[in-house]
C-alpha cells in the first residue's frame, strides 16, 4: 500500500454522502491501516519460528511472569484478554512444540500451571529482541517526541473506551 489513501476515501464519502461527516476516518482509518502495516511487518518473525502471533503472546506472557516463568490458565487468559478455549488451544500447540508444559499446580491439586521450558525461554528471548527491533523500525519515520506523543494519544484513546 503506497501513500495515504484515507483523505481520498473521506473526500469520496463527502461527494456521495455530503450529509455524513466522514472525518473520523482520518484517525480511525489510519489506525486500521497502521495496524495492518504493523501486522504484516511483525508476522514473519513469528512465522519463521513456526509460531502464530497468539503463540508468541503466550510465550511472552509467561516470560514476563518472572521466575519461574509460569502462570495458571486463568492468569494467561487475563493477561492475553482471550477466551479460555483460545488459551487451551495455544498451550496445546506450544506443548507439542516442546516450548511449554502444563502440570498440576503445587498449590492446588485441582489446578494447573503452564510453564516455559528452557527451549521456550530461549526462543521467546530471541524473538523478543527481533520483535522490538522490528517495532523500532516501524516507528523510525517518527521523531522520539512524536513517538512519545503518539503513545500518549493512543493511551488516552484506549483508556477512554473502558465501558
């Protein structure tokens, strides 16, 4: 995708529906385009490792949990903001790859704990460095001040949606 096509889309809407104010597209449309660009740029790192973005998110959540790198399935669900079924599927895939284990919780025999294996720790550490560098590259068209300002604006936008 080349160039900023959003102003033309807004202009087209004003021509066919002059009664509508399409100006929100100038922000929301651009957020959607930026999200698509980011997804396209970030996905290959995970794909090369045989992972989907959701798989990486599970590994990253476990790694952020500290030592030992483990969480309950409910804690993973809350950290990832996905359904319990999605967590189960992702954990099952990662178990098959030897990157995580699911064991009986030492605190509660009825519960389970999902933990990173040493291979999982090594992979997420390697991928996180590449992932952050890819993010830096995506943001490199902005100054440091612009990145900080954009971060604040997006935080205000997302925090304002807690209904």
